[in-house]
C-alpha cells in the first residue's frame, strides 16, 4: 500500500506534530520525583523523550509521503526505522511506568522484564532489517513509502503494550482494598482510550498526524491525575500526606473532649539511610512502599479490632 499526502494537508500535518512537542515540554520540565517513585518518573520521562523522537521522525516522513524522492532512499529508510522503533519505545516505557505505578509484584523479576522486552527486541530487529527484507516497509523506485506484508506485526506489538497496563489496572481495581491504589489504576485506564482509537484510525489512514495527538492527550490525562492524587496522598507510598494530616488534626482538635481524647503516635524507619546509601534510591523507594503497605494493613487490623470491641460491648 502506497502512502500519499495532499499538499493542502501538509501544513496541518507539520503544525499538529510541532504542537505536540510544545505541549509536552511543560510536562517534561515539571516532572519531578515528588510525584512518584524514581522508577516511575524515569520511565515516564523516557516515554516522553521517545515520543519526541517519534514526532521528529514522523515529521521527516512527510518528505517521502508524496511519492517523490525528495530525500535519498537510504535516508528515508533510516527515518522510517527510527519512527517505528521510537513508537515501540513509547509503548515499552509506558508498560514500565504502569507496572511501577501499580506496584506490580513481578515488576522487579528478571523473567518479567525479559518477557515484556521480547516483543520490542523482535520488532526492532525486523524494523532495522526491513530496508533489505521489505517485511515492514519498502520504497518504490520513485521514493514512495509502502507498507510491507508484516507491518501489522509492528502495529500489533504497539497495541499489546498499550493494552497490557489497562489489563493490570482492571485487576487492581477488582482486587485492591486501597482506595488510592484503585484511583491510580483508574487513572491508568484513561491512557488507553486516545492512543488506541487514534492508532486504529492512523492504521487505516496513515496520512494523518492523529496518533501524535492521541498520545499527547493520554500523557496529559495521566500526568494531571498524578498531580491530583498528590494533593492529599504521598505519591510514593499512597499514604495520607501532610496536607491531609493537617486537615485531620484540625478536625480532631476542634472535636476532642475529655471523654473522647485523641492520640498522636510517631514512628521512624530504622537504618533507612543505610538502605539508600548501600542499595540506591530505587531500593529505598521500595523500602518505603513496604512500610506504607504495613501501615495500611495495621490500619485495617485496628479498624477490625475496634469493630469487634464495639460489637462485644453492644
């Protein structure tokens, strides 16, 4: 199938891609570890950088979508390979971000990381060899880009990466007892809608820049949800943060009586600095998450004991 683009749509195509870059710059600039663990932020940042590379490659493809050899065939092939691999990287780092955001229990297992890397490696190899094999793409004698017989494989892997995190999110929503974890999972579900729908449109109509717009919308949805969850909850552990604690303590102080006093307990994590110094901040983040999970379970236990005491004294 030969891809062509009309002259009237060329300017819109370029402006749309450039707009995507400018829209992502504020997100990248304000992305700090205060909104998530180091692994989450690193994966999210790499996803955005991969997206930038994809946009520039997509702009480069405009020069050989007309069917005229404006650029040398070898350069067109390089741009196409970069375009396909960078889009794969967006999906790959999206999965890395998603499993870290959901605190997926297998995220640090070697076999799991190999498993999610295999589709990327295979498709990347097929893409790099396509200038010689023609499996993903070819160029006609006049320089027109044409999809190869296995192009659907590359699109399928991108869709697979796109859908993997929502599947894990649905599982978290159904099984988790933590409201914060369920909110995080719901926010990740929003990511899939725009890229999947726009990706399917561009799969059948390759002459539109709609895929880039879909990715921008999805990234913005997730980023805004991250900021919203940060208002009252710690981004790393999911525990209530200082802002929520101040509101809670104010309510306790105004409503406390001699018959109903309230107590404040303070705890410390022993040897936490040694964990950071010896194993790095990623392991330190994991240690804090373990402490956070323990505190959540302790809260549930206390609530159960209070309920049991109330029933016994009814």
